[in-house]
C-alpha cells in the first residue's frame, strides 16, 4: 500500500491556479440551484447504472483498451520537441474535455507551451501558457457560465475510463469545476493491479493496470484520451533533467497539435 499512498500524495502536484468564487442565492439563483440539483441527481443515477454495467457486463466497452480509432472518437498528434505522440480522444464519455482540448488545439493555444511538470514514474504535465502550473483557461472562461463556473468546467468521470498508463487526463485541483487547459499523460510503469478491489474496478481495467498507471487519480482527474503511439516519447520526456520543482531544466515543448480526425459536437 506504500506505493498507492505515495501516488496519492503526488496528486497534489497536479494542482492548477484557481480562484474561489461564491455566489449568493437570491431571485433566479434559487431556480438555477434547483435545476442544477435535479441534473446532478440524474447524472448520479446514470453513473450508478453505468458503473454497475462496467463491473458486471463482460461485454462492456472500455475504449482505452482498443488500439483502433472508432467512428465516435477523435485523433490528434502532439508534435513535441522530443518527438510525436499519437492520441485518440473520447468525446462521448468526456465531451467537455475533448471539445475544450480540440478547440484550443485548432486555435494554436498549445503551440509552444512547455511541459512544466515532469515526474518520472508518475506523469508529464503541460497545457499552461504561463509555464508554471498556475495558468490556463477553458474555452468557456468568461463566456459560458453553464459550462465554466469561473474556475473551470466540471469533472467528467466515467466508469469506462481510467488513469491507466498512457491515458490523457485533465489537471485540476481534484475538485469539481476546476478544469481549464492543463492536462497530463500518465507515465507510471508500476504494476499496481494487485491493490485494486474487484468491487470497484472492472477486471479488464485491473489487467490494464498491470502495465502501469495512477489509480489514485481515478474519480478526480477526468480521462479524455489514450496514447496509441509514442509512449517512448512520453518516457523520454519523463526522464529529462529537472530542477527541484520538477520542471525540465531545458524546455520541452508542444510545437503543434495536428488534428488527424475531428469530431462534430453539433451532430
């Protein structure tokens, strides 16, 4: 359990800059709160149903475990200063995270951004234009408060997606509505499958965790993609020389992001 505890402690390193906002409930705000509570209840019921299916249905689909890019998935290539990383994205399970990522990518938001926090045996993190882990915004910031509450958009946690090795996940404070633009790729190679209870994890995912990953992040950091090719590049980035803040001493950058297969969110 020591390994699991140490990985849990590392989750604090995924914090991103966030300003706390408190809204007074008066007038129409009461109506908004009622609607939000109803939507939350429906979402919880749907999640419980999906979780039961994921745990008991032998034919349940876990898209991360397939190397094919399905019709309802997107595909990108991160062209980094250390090489290319090919990734497929899951807009059905994590529509906000994928739309946010693809829109930023198309607008060049990530071009030239550094990998500002790199921990070998854990993850590589990027997506902050400030380059220090305190910056970055979602595409809805100051535009659509139904998606971005002023601090970020909500966590999209799916019982079909996990922080296995090679997964692409949102960096946030671990709390709801704190996702902005930062993301990371899980890089751990440690087999932690023996510590995962079958009452909480599907057998296929426990098997996948034999190759590594960070289960301590499940339920806190939304998974929205999976590396298909280029884990050697991820490992290469993880092993670069770093300072005491886990920032590479020589910049490692995203030069550009190529959209190989887009997704139409209006369809």
